C-alpha cells in the first residue's frame, strides 16, 4: 500500500499541538489511530489530530465543532472550535480519551451510550446545524456498491441489498428532507464513537461530530436495533440499551410498548448500509462474505418480503 | 456457573418455584435433576380448569420485540449468540 502523504504532516501537527498543551511531553511515538479515505486520525501523547473527509467544507464542519465545544457533558470538546487547513484537508484537534475495548463485549457501555443519546436528543442544537448525515452516508454506501458491483456479475447478495434499499422511504435514502428538522442527532453511532475523558476512567462521551446534525433521532438507535434484529447483539444487551434510553427520557421511541414502529426504518436503512459496505469490501478483497456479514445480507433478503410499517411514525 | 456450550456466565431464574439456569451468551437453559419433571408437572397443573394465578416475583425475562425481517432466532431463544458474539462484537459493532 502507498503510504498516505498526509500522515507525516498530520503527525507533525499533532506533535506541535501536544507540545503546546504540555511542557513536559514524554514524547513517545505518534500513533496512527485510523487511516481511511474519509478520515486520518493520529495521536501524540494526550492530543489527537483528525484530518476530515476531503469533501468536508468549513461550513459543514465548523458549526459541528462549535456544537461539541458547547455540549461538554455529551460530546468530547475539541481543543479549538476552528479547524485548520492542511494540504486541502480540514484538521481538528482533540484531547485523547479511552475508547471501548473491542475485545471485551461484557464491558461495552450500553447504558452510557443510550443515556448520552437520550440526553443529546433532548438538547436543543446550540448553534444552527445542517441535517444529520446518516441517510446521506447510507446513500453513499449504496452508490459505491452499485459502482463496484457494476460490470461484474452482480455479487451474491447485491440484488437483495438493492431491493431492500428500494423499500425505504425517500428521506431514509437522502432523497427527501428528514421528517424531523430540529432534533439534535449524532448521525453515526457505534461503539467506536464513545471514549472516557479524562482518560482512563472519566465519563463516557460521544466523539466524531462529522455527521452530527438535526434529524430523526431513531437513526442513532438504528445500528444497535439492526444488530439485534440480525442476531448480532444478544437480546439482553439490546434490552439494556433500550431501557436506558427510555429511562433517560429519550424521544426517539415511545416510553413503553413496541419500539419497532419508530425503529423499523432506521434499523432497515443501517442494516442495508452495513450490508452494502460489507459486499463492497469483500469484492475489493476478492473474498466471500463472512458469517457476520452474511447475516446482514440475509436480513436484507427478508426485508423485501416485509414492507416497512407504513402505518407508523416516519414511514412517509 | 459457566455455560458448558459457550462458556458465558449462567444466571439463575426462579420459574414457578423451579430454579433454572440460563446462559447470558447463547441463552441455552440448564436444568438440574428433576427440574424438567417439576416443570412438566407445573405445566399439567396449568392446563387444569382453574389454574392458580402465576406469581412471578422473579420473572423469566421475555425476549424483546423484534421486527418481522429479523433473524429467525433474533429476539427469540435462539442459541447462536455465543459463538458469534465475540466475532461480531469487535468486527461489526465498532465500524460505520
């Protein structure tokens, strides 16, 4: 693989930012936390620098950073609400937090995640924000799948994923505005989006504001809901998550009774998005889907036979 | 107590006076000697004309609701969580 030319420059910036914060930096190595087309993230001591997606503009990012700076009990606050330009990429700086341990399912902070989401959804947006980008990201994943699968024999599962996508209402495919334009949402919730700050045992906070915005709050519950529906998240963990969200007064689902009329569309959309990404990745790596990925494609296959609960909630 | 199948911890529930252990991972159920018979006996009492109202101070946890397109075992007492759990956890639950 070609090394990312952005990395040395970003590393230098992270070092400089870390040294500006503390005079006695132990000055170990700078660690690359992520290096993907849409984000490069490095850490030096207690400072993290993130180069955001190439297409992200200051108008997209600045209000989101400001929102994070103004909601310190919910979102990890950036070191500065103003991003800097580095070789045409916007870069933001953050304090380091301790992430969720991906090897220890029993320690996953389901209650903390749900409570943070409920509080976020109940908080008025502190500055005017663009729409939450969840549906747009799902549409992007489907567009990539179409491009990747095009010209080859349609990869196994692609037809099921495309058919399931077609059952979704226009707003969930980012082809119409979301039916909620005021509720503050994270937009990309998964277990990699929580850190303890101050490290290592401070409060859990949400990170990654790139998709933060106003929209349908059930979208933020959609991934855990989809994981549960696809058999990837055990029922008791899903129950704990949902109960904690309700206990904290989260508005995305009714306080009691069946939550699925509210969750159905986002959970479908996120299962379809995840399946699309899995197939795209498997095609690029010239391999078959693994068991976990296949369970998402299987869910897409079943979705086409059961149309969304049109009578309920946001399915319009 | 550890589940003999998937090694996850097992929790004890009291169902109509019968102690049963359920695995927190794969949801499998372990019955001690005589407990199956005790449950069968209770079941036959239930089908009699005037069954006593069930007292459930420690209710057996019902599976949460699931959508119609969910996995066949999703939301029910399926036994596939244990072996898949660790794999899906680190692999799927941490990415966009």
